[in-house]
């Protein structure tokens, strides 16, 4: 990440500085060139104004003459400069020549320029007139011009140029020497030596490249170091520390919250504080979660113990009275998830009387379970005292109504059977209709009007009625968990399905009948959840004859 | 699964129930009654559209009946045959004022 960033920054900075250097160099060069061109042009104009155009016009004619040209050729051949001087003297031009040459020489020295000379254009050649830096042989020589000058006409203005020549870098400008009538006589050429300028320019470029390059390297190094110190090092420190926070197996503790020497009041500092706050929250949240989970587990454990205790209160060893054969009994309770209030009970009051209880406390959970424990104990105790069902319920009702703030009540079916005769007394306090089967018959509901449930209201009286069991008769009682088992379509199991299940094999033993009913409920309910306890009890009376 | 419609006219509160009053919906009715019953002298429970009542529902009715016994009266109207049978069988018909 940091390497990529640095490389990209480097490239951008390099490109930017290159562009800057080029612009600076170009602007500078143009300015200097323009300055020199203007200066040279000015000098040329000055010199031209001091020259006698009419004289030069005549001198040009003379030195362009065939006569002079031939003489010059001979003089060059003989290497005799004197021949030319004599010719100029004889023709009366030498004095004028010296004057012009001196003027040119003086200007050259005074203006501090490299060369000052007079020339004219002859076709594609430049025709040298007077040049103070050359000997007499040069008077009237043709020098070929570079192509850009080929189309120039006499009298036309010539733009100053900067070019490299055999004499080094020169800025050249020409101005027209005019005759007294304003016509064209010749040109004054001024060359200013720019070698030094050019050297200076090169040096400037070098300096610029070196200094900006150096600056660049220094600034990159500095920013790299700064970035490391200010950004990358703290970030790396943060990420290492944060990783340390998560990579251990002893959970998250307050001591694990990162603590680093980051004090900067910038984004890194903010990030550090935010991470610390976040870790603090995580630790706090997890602490909270741990204690909540522990509490939940504790409550869950206690509830499951409560369910267990409740289940253990019901007689669950079958056959309960192995020595007795005058009746056969079986009962089950299948609790729903939550601890509930169903219970059944059976007990021998004396050798001849069997107490049977099927009850359901309204509501669910711990309150219902506690109520059930009290109700079960009260009912059994009172029944064991030998009183009839109605009186038992009256007594239990009074007891349960005391301080019944939760307004719970319990539906109870209580029966006491005299085993020697099969005669019984029963009271039904708001409980489900019992089911009876007379020997060789079908299971049928016994429908009659019930008393209100127990603990509904103080001072209530309960009705009781007598019944009689013949040998082979069966009695089946249950709670609403059976008839109100609900399938996925919200249909209730109901009493019709219950009777059908019982009558599928009415001769079966009580244990088999209960299994049969439970199987029918299970196949009806299928995947739907069980909301209520399912409690059933079945007694088969075999008659006193088979007592032993 | 239980819709409760309440209508308060002076000191008469009419509560119409629709659906099933069972273990899951009974706490809902109990909470609704608790919040509105304070100044009521006549509580009318309309069971015209009630399909089913379980022991948990009976408990809520019993609570309401006990409260109304102290501050006025309660009656249950439009009771269907099926619900009436439940009241009869459970003995609640002796305690509740059913019209």
C-alpha cells in the first residue's frame, strides 16, 4: 500500500517538475532572445543612421564592377592586398572606405558587439561591402546565404535571428542604409555574441535540473519519513494491537483494550480513540451477555428441576399395587415445554376404597405448578380422611381461595370407588367429561352438568353423584391437553377422535389404551408444537372375585 | 388469533371478542381489560364471534367477574351453543351472568 502510494507520488512529482523546468526554460529563453534581438536591431539602426548612404551606393557600384572584380581576383591570387588599396586610392574611394571602416570599428567597440559590417543582397548571395574585422580581400566577395534568406528583396525588413555559426552563438540584425533620396543603398549587419548567454542558459538548465532534482529527492524522503512517522507507523501499531485484541482465547477483558502512545489530535488519534471506545463497548456488551446467559441458564436449570419435581410427585410405578388384581390402572402425563399444571393421582384410601383424581390448573409456568402441588396435596389428604368427593372439594376450595392473588383455579374430577362392589361416588368441578366403557361395549362420554372449578369462589358447594362399575368396565379420564391437541390447520383433536382411538381396540389393557390414544394424538398433530400437558388415566375394574 | 373491539360509553364498556380465547390469547384480553376496567360499572362481553374458550380464557373471565362484582356488574351476551356448553360443563354458568 505505502510503496504503491510512494511510487505514484514520485512519478507525479517528477512529471510536474519536468513540465515546470521546461516552461521556465522556454520562457526565460524567449525573453532573453527577444531582448537580444531588440538590442541588436537597435544597434543596427543606430549604425545605419550614421552611414552615408549615397557614398555606399556608389562604392557598391564600384566594387561590383567587372574591373574591380577582376582586380580583386588577381590580388587574391597574388595574395597582394596592396593592389586593392591602390585601386581604391586611384579611384578616390579609399578615404571614404577608411571612414566607414572606422565608424563601424568604433561602433563595434563602443557597443560591445561582436561584428558590425555592411553587406548587400545579390541573388542568393550576400555581397560583402565593408567589414572592419576582415582584410581588403573581402571587399566585394560573394558569400552564399542560407536558404531562408533566398527570397529576400532589397529594401525588405529582415527579422533578427539567433543562430549558431562558425563564430559561435550569434544574434544577428540588419538595417537598411538609405540614400539621401530614401532609397536602398545597402545593409548594416550587427552580430552580438551570444555564446556566453547560451552557456549561461545551459548552466541555468543544469542548475535547475540538479536543484529541483535534489529538492525532489529530499522532499520525497522527508514526506516518506513523515508519512511513516505520522501515518503508517501508528496505523501499523494500531492494526497489530487490534489484532492482538481479537487473537486470544480467554474472552474479552478490560485489560485487553489497546493502549498505545498515540496522542496526536488528528485522524489517527481519532481512529485510535474510536477503536478504544468500540473495544470498551465490546467488552461491556460481552460481560453483559455472559451474565445474562448465565442467569438464563440458571433459570432454565431451575425450571427443569421444577418440572422434574412436579413429574416425580405423580405415581409413576406400574403396576402400583402388584398384589391386587381386582382393578388395573395406568396413567401418563406428557408435559409440554413449559412447566404446567396437569396432574393425576390414585391411591388406596383403605383396603376397599380407591381414590382417583384427574385435575388441570388454569395457566402455565411456575405459578400453575406451585398451585398444582398445593391442590394435589390438599385433595389427597382430605380424601384420605374418608370424606366424600363433594366435601373434599368444598374443603379444598376454601383452602385454595385463601390468598389466591393470581386468581388461579383448578378443574378436578375426583372419584372414590368401593372396590368390593364397584360402586362409586364422583364429583366433577369443571373438568372434562369422563369416558366409560361397560364390558363388551364401546367407550362413551358421560355428559352431565358439572360444578364450577375449584378455587373460583369462596363458599361454594359441589355436587356429587354415584355410579357403578361392573366387572370388565373401564373408566378413562383426561385433561384438555388431549382434546385440545391442535394440528397445523388449527383443528382440535376433540372427543370424537378420542372415542374413536379408544374404540379401535376397546379390550386392550389400560396401558395399551393410553399408548393407543397417544399414538392417535401424535399422528393427528404431526409436526405442530404441543402447547399443553397431555394427561390421561384409565382404570379397568375386574370385580371383587379376582381380588387375590 | 383474537380480535378485541372495545367500546366505552359513559361507564359501560362493551368488549367484543372474535376468534379464539385460549392460552396464547388470554394474556392479551387480560391486559386490555386491566387498562380500561377501572371506572367501569357495567362490563358487557360480546361473544357473538368467539369460536372457542379454554381454561385460560375462563380464568380471565373469572378475574373480570370478581372485579366487576365489587364495582358494578358484568354480563356476557350472544353466547353460542358451543361456548355455552363449555360454560355448562365447567360450572361457570353458575358464576357468570350469561344472557
